C-alpha cells in the first residue's frame, strides 16, 4: 500500500558512511519529487561511537521530525539496541543477520548508562531475541540481510579485499531502503553522481551493491512502503544543509571576507565556502583563534569590505572583548553564531538555544547591537543577507543566531528569490574635513573607509574625530549618539518582520518560540487549534507587536517553547514586563519532536502544569 509520508532512521558507528547514505537517499528522494527533512545526531569523537540520521519524507513539505518510526535501518547491533523501542506495529526493521548472537554487553562503544537501562528493561537479550520480539509481539516487519555475504559478492565482482569491501556497508542500507520504497534507479544514479562526481569506479561499485540489495529486498518483501507519486516532479529544488544555505546567503549579500577558527558546528559553513570555485574576491581565512577571527573581520569591515565571522559558544566567549571594541567604534560586522550545548565545551555536537541572553548582553558597557535569529533554512538565507544590510545601515555589530539543529539539518527547499536588496548604508563621498563619529540627530555618522581619509579608531571613548577623550560632556554626547540608534532601529525595522504570527485568530492557545523550534511548533498547531508567535529579533525587541498579540490570550493559554533550562525567551518577556505563561523546555541536546511537543501542550492545557520538560531521543 502506497503512503504519503515516511518517517525513518538509519544508524551506525561514527565514520562508517552514514553521511554518504543520507546524502544519497536525500538526493534520490528529492529527484523523485518528494520533500525531505533529515537531521544528523552524532558523538563528538571522530570514529566509532553511535550516530544516526532521522528522516521525514513526504508529498507535502515536512516541518519537523517525529516518532514513532516507520522504518529503522541498522548498520550494526548498537543501532537496534538503541532504537528498537521507537518501532511500532507494521513498521520495518532492516538488520544484519550475521549479528543476531550479539548482546549489548559485547558492544564497547555503547555508553554505560544505556547498558544499565537495557539490563533493567530486557536482561541478557541478543539481537536475535530483540528481532523476534519485534516480529511476534510488536508486529514489526523484519528485513534480514547477511551483510558479510553481500560484501563478499562485491569483493568477487570487483576483486576487492575484505577491508576494501567493508567500506561499502553504508550502501547496503541504501539498497534496502530504496528497495522497500521502490526508488527508481535513475534517481539513485543521479544521487551517486552528485556524491562521487567523476569517480566512475566508485559509482559502479556502489550502484552494483545498491541494486543487488534492492532487488533481493523486492523479491522477498515487495515494495511495501512505496510512496504515492508526486505530480510536479520537474520543479527545481535545493538539497541543502543549514550551514550551506547560510553560506549561500552570504555570497548573495556580497561577503568578501569570512574568518573562522574551526569549531563545531560553525566550521562547516566556512569549509563549504572554501570548496567553491568562485570568480569573486572572497577571502575565507582560518585564524589561529577566535580572537584573531573577530579582530581580522573588524579590520576588514573598516576598509568597507562586507565581513563576517562564524563561531559557536566557546568561540563567541573569546570574541566578547572585541565585540565591545566594534560597538565603541560603530563597526558593521556580522557574527554568525551557531549555538550548541554548554557551558564550557559542553556538548560540541548537540544542539541548544541557551545563548540568547548571553548574545543580548555580551561585553561590558552599553552599546547598540542587533540580535536576530532564523527559524528555518529559507529564513537563514534571507537573514544572512539582511544581517549585512542592517549592520551597514546602522553601523552596529549584528549577531545572527542559529543552532546545531538547523546547521546539521538537510532539507529540500525551493530555490530562494535572489532579487534581494543590497544596501550599504550612509557613506560620505565629500572631500572636505571628515569626522568619522560626527554627532548626528539619529546617531548615524557617514562612513568613509580606511585609506580614503586620515581617521582614528581606539577602544577608548573619543570625540567626533576619534581622538581619545575623557571630557564628561563629550562622553555624554558620544554615549547618547550611539544609543540613539536603538530608537532608530526600533522605529524603522518592521515590527511584523521582527515577530511573526502563525495560525487563526480564534486559536485555543499560543505557542511562543524562536529559532529552530519554528518547524515543530508549526507542525504541532497544524494538528491542534493553536497559534504560534515566532520571535525573530531580540535587539531591538518588538515589544509593541508582541504585546498586541499576547493580550488576545489568557496567561494559562500562553506556552513558551525553548531548548534551554530557564526559558530564556520567557525571561526576556518578563524583563519587558510582558505576559509570560507556561513553559515547555528541552535541554538534552536532541531535537524537539512533534509528538512529544503535542503531549507537552496537552499536559499544560489539561492538567494545569506551568512547566514541562521534554526528553525524547536517545
């Protein structure tokens, strides 16, 4: 029976080809006309620990991930022990028949606490006993494949050694999934071409293995989860990660200098830029640390170059002093900030939204800044352009907040419109005596670029020319001049752009969130009579817009949704003396899933709880 949507997960050891599997399957499904969202969860070690990629595929665009699973593809025994409880009746399990005698106690990479949980729940069960339990008790359809035998066929066909053949194990999962879904060979071939380029030998070997497994699965099981066809399969789509779409937005904005020090998950954006063969004069510079990264970007911005630096929490912590220097000197710099689990090193490869308040208040002293956040890939693209425009228009640092969930999610999406306005702000082209920090009514002084005039920049307070001054009258005037930009930004940047409302006017409840919870919140209200307030700007904060929406809901019907412990957006609302209701939070480092969010909403509305903590996901 054909389906309209499929929710599946593939898992295996870190470094065993899961990313290749995800890329090939995502591209194949996109080529077939389907919408895809997938998110990668992985340990911070280089190789060996358990990783998995969660997919949701549909004829309509999926907004978020959810459980239970329709299909689990297990590259190893650890995947089965970790995820078998996510399968329900009529779902499918693809597993390696050669691992049926293995127990979880024989898996050195499995974390101790998970083994303790399994010992309490299932005792000494083997993979084989779990497979039998799923088949007989849960009604799961099991698809056993003998991985060593399949790889042996590959070895004989192409005269490969066993160690060489073992590198192709990820293609066994591609073959099994494509067989069950009846993915067309043309789409798979296109996906392999996209992944391996002109390496014909790799193409041939992977396609042989995928077809071998796919044909075998079809012969034994048919195509039980084939998806209903999509009518318009000719539309152009991007298959892109969050890191990549941000990089594309920067290119459209005209970035010419990007600095970074390698840090997860920010570095992938810079790595992507480095792989591009561009005719433009873009410089991507890996510095010795994050202090150098932001300082070099500030220097480039002073020359009139559109400049940015990309980082994550620990890196931004090092950048804070230079951020204050940029604020004092009104430097239009963009900081792309990918949040991850903290504090300290925290969880380098897991997601979080725990740096909101830090971004708003980072650095000592007071100075205007813009802090905005993107909720999905399309917003991330447009915001990457807007960030540069706003930085130069108001001559302030702009902090563009993203997170690991968005960065490491791959989606199919329409190609964004490229006719976006590029504005460079107020530039002084006069030749008479120039004052870089001339006092102005709105706080904006005309810019000239280094080399065009003699000018002075210092971290100290200064006069209109930039000369150091501790005169109290000058201090007051320059301080007020900078801070006037806050009023100007609040007046000119659309309130509707800074906080967007989704849902009907007669909704039963209101979810309030920011960043990557947008998708899961929208997915939840599509199944319930709710609305969602998506806050995008935190400085300047859209108080008038937010207040007008909140007044339509009773306090017990307002629910904040965030990936942090204290509910930082809710705290910000309280700081602005706004109505703040209940709270749903998650801080495990795993994504928020639609099914658990809906359950949390019902708990608050029906049981009167004020806070619900979510924890789904291994």
